[in-house]
C-alpha cells in the first residue's frame, strides 16, 4: 500500500513538472500531399530530429534563465498558393513563434506578399510573423518582406562557380543547350535567369533551349532539337519526373553530351529512383552532401524520423539550430501573452545575423535576408550522388 | 517536311494511349450515359500496382508487370463501379459525376502516399530499339505500345460484336429498359463494363508508363483532360470515334508543339476541341440515339 502511495505521489509530482514545463512552438509547413509530398515529409522529419536533439540537450534558454522545450508541428500546403496563405494565417493564430517553410516557390512568392513589407510601417497591415524558408528556392524572394528569411542556396553563385569550373576543366567545350521545364517557377527561372546567364558569362555559347511541361509524357520533339544542336553541354533545369522522361528519350535517340548539368533540386533520391541509369554522370551543384561528421549525423538523425537528408531537408535542420541560437541571443520570454513581442525579437535576431553555422560550413547572411551557403558539386554514379568537386 | 512527318508519327504512335483512355470514357458513357472522371487516375493507379510485382519478384519481366497492371485495372474498375455508381442513385447525374471526381482525388492521393510522390522507374520493352529510314526514326517501344493498343481495341470490338456479353452490353447501351425486360441483368452488365474498361485502363496506364519510362501521380490530371477531349472529338459513346480521335489528338498535339512550342500546344488542342463543339458537336462518329 505504501509502495502504491509512493508511486501515485511520484506520478503526480512528475505530472506537475510536465504541466509546468515551458514550451516554444515552431511550425513547419510545406507539401505533404501531391506530387512533391516527399519534400514536406523530409522537412518535417529534419525539424523533428533537430528539435529532439535540442530538447535532449536541455531545450531553449529563455530570458528568465529557465529552459523551454521546442514543440514542432507541421502543416500541409499541398504546394498550393491559396492553401499556403491559409496555412500561414492559421499558424500566426497559434502560439507559434516562427514558421519554417514552404516547399514551393509558387507558394512562397504570394505568401511573402501578405507579410508586412517593412517593419514598423504603420500603414502596412500585413502579417507580422517571421517565416524562415528551407526549400522554396526561386531567386530573390526574401526581399518581398522584411519578415521573410531564407536559408536556401544561392543558385546564381553555384552555377557561376560550376560553369567556371567546367570552363577550366574542359577548355575544349564551347556550346550549351538547355532543357527547361517551362511551367514550374523554380526550374524556369533557374534556366532563363541563372544557368543561361552564367554559362554565357563563362564564355560558353548558349545555342538555345528545348521546353517541356512538368507533366509532359512525350519528349521526342524536344530531344530531336537537342540532337540537332549537338551542344557540348546539356543543362537540364527540370524536376525529377520530367527530367527522367527527357533523359530516357535522350538515351533512345542517342543524345550523349560531353557534360550533363542538372537542376539543384534534382540531386535527390527521386532522380535516382526514377532514372539512375540515364542520369549517370550528371553534375549538380548542391548545398548538402553527407561529407563530414556533422552532415552524416544530421542525415542519420533525420532517417530516424523517416526522412531523407538532402539540400532542402537539411536546410530545415539548420534552421532549427539557427532559431535556437536566435531565441537565446534575443532573450525571448516564452510567455504566451508576449507572443508578438517574441516574434518580433526573432525577426530582428534573424535580420542581425551575418554568419550562421551550416552542415557544410559557415553560411553568410546577406542584407536582403538570403543565404550564401557553402556548396559542392555532386555527380550521379551508380545509385548515389558522389562528391565530384568542392570549389570552396 | 521530315520534322513534320516525324512529329506526326511520334504523336500518332503515342496517341494510341490516348485512344485507350478515350475508349474507357466512351464505353462507360455509351453503356450508362455517365462520365467516369476517375478513369485516367485508376489507369495510372493500376500501372503503379503493376510495380508491386517487382517488389515481390525482383527482376520480373516487363510483360509480367504489364499483365499485373492489366488485372489491377480490372479490379480497380470494379471498385470504382461499386463506390461511385452501384450504391449511388443513377437518376442524379451530378452525384455520380462528383463521386468519380472524389475517387480521382482519392486514387491520386493513395498513390502519392504510397510513393511519397516520387517518380517510379517503369519497365519498358524494346526501349533500346530505334528503327531508322534515313533520318526518319521510329521508336521500337512506341511501336509496341501502338501494337498492344491496337490489339486491345480489336479484342474489345470482338467482345462487343461477337459475344453474348457484347450483345447484352450493346442492348443495355441502346435500350436499358427493353434489355431489362428481356432478362438482361443491367447492374451486372454495368459492373462488367467497368471491369472491362478497367482492364483496358490498366493496360493503357502500363503502356504510358512504359513509353515515358517513369510513372508519376502528375500524369492523371492531364490524361483525364486528354481522355475527355478524345471522347468528345470522337463522339460520346463511339468506340471507333475514340480510336480515331486519340490518334488525331496525339498527332495534332505534336505538330502544334513543333510549330508553336510547348507553351501554346495545349491551347491549340483546346481550340480543336472548341471547333468540334461548334461545328460538329456530336464528334467524328456521333452515335445514333436510342429510343429510350
């Protein structure tokens, strides 16, 4: 009987401790339904894994010196702009301090548009809520709002470096032909604004481009254009499904460029699952590869939460640790009644950052709230992406 | 001129898959006067099911995967019939239409959840064969797809016009009340029609997977639209119409892409549909109306 009373007392004490335990909420959002569901799953897994690690280490230190546990929840926006806006409004209505997301640039762009453009602008009634993007990669989006921050690679820098490296390594190569998924914000911008420009800047002659759509099934005409152009380098700015379709058609028609370049987002498991054989030799610049102890550890931890480590999900992992650091340096209260003040502190803290710690090394923060992340070039070999070159 | 011929031949060969999808829409419409919006999604779902064979039997030949997709298509067709038609009053056309839209989304999302939306490598036959006539080329795998589709259509026509089941199906299609009075089990014929169209859909899904080389849930939306376009252009309820319209849409699509680019391609296909709706609303082979 005494033992039972003791157990009850201990349980009550533990319950009391739990009830008093402070928490800070970080909400994730992205695509968890639809064809890009894997991005949302991986980001969520990386966030949960990072939160688990932080909580095991004691959690986040608050202004009064107490510790708070990080709570993560994740919302599905289905890569749909209207749903994304609805989700961010919903998150802003909870006790979440900050949100990590979204997956798609076509969601990020209008979503950043509903945030307050300039802080402290009394005439702007936009949402005052910090968003720290991990995946949506279309260039220049964070400048839409001072509440928007991103930890995505700078494609302009990466492709500049890649074409420079190709120029040095293969001086005989002269010409480039593009393959572009024309109806997807990221892939379209990356070809027309980034790849084409950076190839020309490095003295390659861009002969033209073949266009297709995300859900296209027949690439015969486009690949015939490629074949006629007979370019030394073919740069494909497309996501795995249509890229695999195009690569398979290239194989059928015997199109074998000397160098094959791919889109940042395609250095993923999806490409290997869809067309590993045809993607062999493809070179892609990426901001993540499990090349060091930290990166391998992050990948292992994420796998425990049923996620895959790639350049996108590992940005979510990094964001969690950056946010922990900001919450502590800005001395947030963790008090639910002070939620808006804490959100503002997080925004200001993120804006102050000049350098953050990333899995591949230090990431420079730019004045327009973007990241200049370390990167390397990976190549498809067998059933994996292997590091081909580290330009830094 | 060579580019034109090449575009037409590629398009027509690939159009055989559109024809199979169109047949599925048109057969259900012909028999039940209902549109099954879930048809293309079920076809793609069946093609995915074919891949399950590779899970349990690594290295299974492509033909076995196609056969598995074919059978899964029949099963899915029956499930769609039960869920969207059997228990829903057929006198409310919107109810069945919306239930099939719901089924389309459901099948798509099941596939997305099962695969995390990742594209799946799909086996193909003769994908390394390319027939050359000077600079003119024909893909071996597309020729196979075309051949399989033509054979499937021939089997379907034989079933409809040479068997008692076909006779019953045509009877229900033309005069359901008279057919019922003659002792034909209308509900049973409807269910069998769904299984048959499902089998065709499974085959179409597998052929699409084989010709693209990759499967993605992204496919079902555009294929639904293409299937409906083919059905309308061919003439609602007309199987020969669906066949001709499938090949026609495939060819036109590729020619428009060649001359006007991919961003305008679908616009011209829709204009073609619009032209048919205005000048020949019954489609190429408008079926004669029944007495009921």
